[in-house]
C-alpha cells in the first residue's frame, strides 16, 4: 500500500531528478530568450532551401552576399566567391546581418503625423529646411537633393570627405603609409583589402599596437597624440628610414582626412592620379540634374537651420552632435530617420522608425576603395515591419515630388549610358551594358547583380582639399558598425570574450593605476561617459582605447586631451 510518506518520497525524488536533467535549465534559457525578444522572435520556416543574392548595406563597403533562405526567410549569409569588388569576403557584422529585424533594441515606432506637422509649421514660418544624409551618393540622396531644390531655402548636407567622391586604388600601391587608419581591420571593402595586401608594404604609424599595426610590415610606435608631428617630419625630409621606404612607389598615404599633411604627403609622393584616382558617379536621369548641390555640413551657416531631417538609415560618417547643434536655430525641429535610439535620435524631437537590413530596398554607392563607379541593390529579403517608414518617400512627399520609381529610373539612365559591365553573381559572368535591355538589367539588379563602370579614359588627377585640422587625440577608437544596430550574437562572441572591446569598455595600461573592472568616466571638454576598465599592457600609458558608438563620437569627436577619472 502506498503511504503518505511514499508519496513525499516520490515527489521529492522527481524534483531532485528533474534538476539533474537539462529540462529546467533549458526552459529558463528559452524563457529568457523569448521574453527578451518578444514580440519580434523569428519563427524558423520549414521548406525548400534556396539561394538569394544581394548586397550588404551595413557599411559603405556594400559587400556581395549569398543568403540561404527557407522559403523567403534568410537563415544564413555568406560571401560571393569570385566577386570583382568584395572577392567572397564578409565581415562578422554582415554574416549576422539577417538577425537585425529581430533586434531587441530596434526602434519600434515614431510619431509620424506629429513630425510631419512640426516640419510643415517650421517651413510655414519661413525657416530653412535641410536634409543631412550620412551616406551620400545613393539614389535616396538624389531624392533628397531634388526635394530640397523644390523647397525654398532647402539645403542638402553631407559629412566632410577629403576624397570628395574620388577613390583609392589599393591594387596600384606598392607602399602604403598609414597614420592610425585601421586598414586591415574594417577599412574599405575587407575582401578587396585582403586581395591587394600581397602587393604593398604597409607602414603603420600609431601609438597603440592595433590589429593593423600588428599585421603591418613596419609599425612605427609614437607617443599618444604625436602622429601628426611625425607626418610633418616625414613631409619635411626627416625620418630617413621611412623616406627610403617611400621611394618604392606608387605610394599611398592614409590618415585623418582633415590633416593637411596627408594631402601634402600624397602630392609629394605622386599618389594623385596613381593610387588616388578620380571616379565617375553612376549616371542619373537628366531631369535630376537641377537638384540642390551637395554641401558639406561644416559649410552651413551657424544658427541657420529651422528644420533638420537626418537620414541615418544607412550607417556612414557620424558628425558629432556639438558640431551639428551650432547650425540649428533656437527653435529648430530635428527629425531623425533611424532604426536605433543610439544615434541622432538622442538629440531629435522626433525619431521615426525605419526598415533595417535586409528589409529595405536601397542602392549602395561605390566604396572608398573602388576606382570604378558601381550600382547595386540591397534587395528586400524580409518584408518591412508595418511601423516603419521610408525616409526618401516621406521627404519626397513633403516636397511634392514623385520618387516612387527613382531606383528604376536611375537603372534605366545607366542602361542608356551603355557604359560598363554587369556582373551576375549566380553564374559569375559579366555582360557588357550595351548588350543589355533596360528590363533585363533591372531584373538582374533585383537578383543581386552589380553594374561596374568603365574607368574614365579622360579622368584628371583628383584635387585633394586640405582643411583646418583638428589636433591628434589620445583616444584610439576601435570601429564597431558605425552608429547602427549590431547582431546581439556579438555580445557573446566578441564582447564578453574581450576579443573586441564592448561598448563603454575602456582599455588602459595597468601602470596608470586603475583596476580591472573598475567604473570610471571618460572625460573631454564635451562631457563624460561612464566606462568599465579593461587592463591591457599593450596600451601605452597615456593612451586610451575604447569602442566607437554615437555617444563616444559625440564625446571625442574634435576633442583633445581626453582623460579617465574615478567616479
Ligand atoms: S564590411 Fe560592411 S558591407 Fe561588408 S559585410 Fe561587413 S558590414 Fe557588410
């Protein structure tokens, strides 16, 4: 007969037994994941596996991608072998790009009607309206320029760019002199840099032994903040051993774009026209050519902008907020089109949620290391979430212009130019543009093809513009994926393991007196941010290394003499 004691024994034994099986622990993990991601949790589809080809919009490189899809849902992403621009390589951000629609920190809504009303009020009161485009050269950028041309006092603003649309031809370089540029760690198109690496010697001038410094042929360690003085010394005939290396040309000098010494070194060593080349833009319809001119952000008059619309849907250059703020009028309305709260949304009255990769249909202009103009699409592999808006359509509507078929219109203009070749990913063959009809070209683009322009036989050597330079900073920023979203997988793979610095983690030399894991503040004349210390003997005393992020760029952009203080 079963007694009460037996029942307790059975219940107790079952409870202890259950704890020894994986079941309860599994339920805790799954419950945590589900509650963290709800309601955007992906539902793995079942069915036939197919390949789709597209291009990555997560940074300006625009690497070619092959996505394995079940039905229409991408389940894994790889590079496209034999691709003439990205050579089969992808960075980790691109490989996990299909996670982004389910990102728990994604911006999920925005007060679209209120934003439209505030914009119309600002324009109605006679204020100047401007679009700030973090990634110029896209077809959406042309829509903004056309829209601004049709509004009184409309301005189209872009970040400063020393190359000004011209390009670097790494394949032509024999010696590359780099001042802190992360050439082998995320600069340009990673596959193209790897492809060209065997042909050039790399001299890296940098205070910290970064990944690029560690893989360079020559690492020239400097004291923190002294890089610009070294550039000046080389320019003026000092440092014989480096000057001798630079006799082996063609030479390319890379560095912060606002240092006049970089421009002068490139001139002195004959880089202009050889390793820095002029590039033609992809053609556009003739009717677009009366669009508003491109203006660099810094050229906008102080206090002049009443309505500012910021498109940061495609991560590109980030201009620190303190530099933007000075151009706004006192009662300015700022609207950010974004997928994250981390970027300009922190400073805008309205943050309007947009689609993310791979939801949005967009084009990707040529990368900095592509001597030829290109036109390729990032096709929509996942339907856009219902709460998102398309900033180009929003702004076109505001200005009363028709931009619904802008991508197709531009593709037709490229087809009419009969320039260049179309590379088809699936069979890895190229077809001359002049042998293609407009409909076939458009179909190919939507299947992931890429148009590559002919090099311009009449191209002149580019004219680089020297600017008023900032002083070198003692903060070394490790690139993450701009101000955009990054797959949460990375917090496990490379941040918690310290393969890369996590956000708000700061690497310091043990000799400077802080402890591992200590909470400190990184402080500049623009403010301070709380950080956690990671001791790293490879960081020289006086240098500070941290990961980029919009708040860190706001803090450190243009600031010098950063210091770490206890909190
Ligand atoms: S380098 Fe840029 S474009 Fe290429 S895969 Fe990475 S994020 Fe995408």
